[in-house]
């Protein structure tokens, strides 16, 4: 019985460690996604600013809810 309980405790400990590692990975990935989204917005703005007004397409602009 005691051996069985130790095995369960070990498995729980490993599962908790894995969960912490996965949470850290997801957090880092979310931050990276947000940085990339910001870079895309900046690049779009730079591209639009460099284009002559007659070549700009209003459909290419980012909607205000972004």
C-alpha cells in the first residue's frame, strides 16, 4: 500500500513539473506572437507611408478593432 502511494506521489510530482513547463512554454509563445503582431502592424504602417496616395488601397488598411 505504501509503495503504491509513493508511485502515485511520484507521478503527481512529475505531472506538476510538466504542467509548469508547459505553462512557461505557452506564456513565452504568447509573448512572441504579440511581438510579431506588433511588428506586422509597424511594417504595414511603414509600407503604407512609403506608397504614393494614389496606390493605396483602403481595403488593405487594418480595421480599427485591431
